[in-house]
């Protein structure tokens, strides 16, 4: 990856290339986009602005009250919701079920219907144009709009207003391809419009996390923020100062920002590959014309992403598995593989895998137990195994971090505090790598799932000058 000065990078508007790791140091303030009028109030009668963190795994909405210049706290919007969406099979054109309720209903329906997870990761993919659900076509923007509309309705119930101003989060890098990165943000903007928002601005998620951390400190600090979600790992170095919180000009405080598409979901895929795919025949040997052959690995690469398993449910793939069952030295493994596809068990299996990953953030071993009638798995996943199986992923993240700091002309000794957020930040091997580079005393955390949402709302004064 090449590094360059980033005079063309802009917070919020992304008028330049947002796909660069966006380093900037010693060249004066980064340019902010021209700030549009918020329309004032009434909008004096409607002083609210929402911060929406639409995440790969979890999502949240936070409210900024511009008249009181503070966040609005309410149990109706506290915490996060899983970024799940489920369309039950129906002849009616019903809206989908959203969030944790989608998972519950999907399981109750025996995993029939159409279930979506990690939709955010599709945003930069040009090849995805639309999908058919219950005989109706949906663009990607239509699907995401369902979720944003759900979050907006929850927040509107708190404020009592139809709020049309929002600060949306986005990763530092949707894609290293500038056109794909732009496409992703354009799609997200269109989804917000479909959800009922009229004035829409974007903030980098790690910068939002930095502003959330700034609300906790009482002195200036130079902070490296690591925001580790399900789809991306993002970094920002920012000069924080509680005395500057709420100012409309903060671009000069941001020293560097960047990210990569390696995060929590790929740790789950690593567990699937190393620990679980042998149950489906990955290590089987084929007897074909007197030759002993290994099973093609391409099949197993595909089932390491649960949402790709459904695409194997076609006559060609199932016929191949039927023939492998008869040629391989482990026929039961291929019967399990066929059941995984035909009984639509990918989501349920990956829930078990993710649960083990979460358990290993605080335990040295975790069960991998799956009890479908045709797929019986009863294993223990140790922390040592997990770390070994995902070592290349942790190395990718930390290697990027080292290059990121070098490109920004920053030394680890220049960083006063390291703030880690996002659920993936709890992975112990990843935390250990940060402790090794920066020392235990400089590591801070807290609000792993809500800090980005809070920071997006706290970013409101940057984009709405009367806020």
C-alpha cells in the first residue's frame, strides 16, 4: 500500500480519496466541508440530531440535543441491536423483522425465509445490484433503509419529533478502490434518505469513538483509537482536549486515519476453517481410479462465510457432494455437509462459533457444541488453538498499524493513550499485541459497543453549526 500526504481528505464530506489511510501531520488543519445551514429551529422546536452507527454486527442510535448541548439518554435507545434482518416467507409484502427479534423469529421458523446479516459489508460491491425476497426486488439501499427506519422510529419515540438530521458513521475504508469506497457511501446516503433523513453527514467511526472518549477525560491527550468491529478495523490518531469538545472546527486535531477489512467475522471464519470444516470432509481422501486425492478446498473456503453457504444449494453442488460421499474415506462427513446446505444450518453453526470466540475473551477454553440431528459436533476450542488459528489475522491488523504509524510519521512513543473499542477489541491476542507496543498503562477501553454511536452524536456541532 502506498502512503501519501492527504491534503485532499476531508472529514465528513470525503471530497478526496477516503480509501487512503489518510495520514496528515504538520501541514495545518485538514479541510472541513462547507457547513450547510441546519435550517435553524423549528428546528427551534426540533433541536435534535441523531448519530447512527450502522455496524456490520451491531447498530445503535444516539440523540444530540442542540438546545441543551448534551446527549439524550433513554432506555428505549440504550445499548445496541444486532444488525439482523429477517423476511418470513409470505405472500404479503410485509416489512422485515429487525435486530435481535429477527434472530429469534428466524430460529422459531426453523430457519426458513430470508435472513440477512452483515449487510454493511456488501456496500462497496458493484456486482450486487438487487435481490429478490418473496418475489419482490430490493436494492441494497432498500434493505439498509429498513434498518435505519427502525432506528429512527425508536429515537423519534424518545424525542417526540420527526427528526431529519443525522450524522452517519462510516469506516475509514469501505474499500481500497476509491470508486467502490464512493459507491458504498453513496448507497448508505441513499438508504438514509429512504429512511426519512434529509440532512445527512458522514463521520469516520474511529473519529467518533475518539470524541466519545474525549467526554471522559479532564486533560489534553494524544490518542490512538482502534475501532474493531465485525467487518473492519479502523484507526485514528487525534489530539483530544475536553476544552475543545463541541467546537465546530476540529479537523486540525485529527493527525491520521485509516483502516483495513480484517475484523471479527474473519476470526469466526478462521475457527470454521481450522476446527469445524474437518467435520464436513476437508481432510478426507478420495479414491479415484487408484489415485488418492484430497478434496478440493474451494468448497470449504465458501462455507467459511455463513451467508455464502446458501449458494451451494443447487443441483450441481449437491450432486458433487453426493459423489464425494461415495468416493471419500469419510462418507458421514459429506452427509453432514449436505445437511448443512439443505437444512440451512449455516447461521446456527456460526452462532456457536461466534459464541466460542466471545467466551474466549474471558476464559481459556470454550465449548463448540452443535446438536442438529444430522450434524453432531462436540468439541472444545482452547485459547491457544484460537490464537494459533487466527495468528495471521492478528498479524495483518498489527502489521497495518505499524505501517499506518510510520506513514503518519508517528512513533508509538508519541501516543499518550490507546483507546480500544468495538467487540473485536476484546480478543486477547489482539489486546496483547497493543500492550506489547504501547504498554499496559496506556491502554483504555469501555463502551466497546456504544462509543461510536455516542461519538457520532457528539460530532453534530461539526456539521450543524447551530447545534
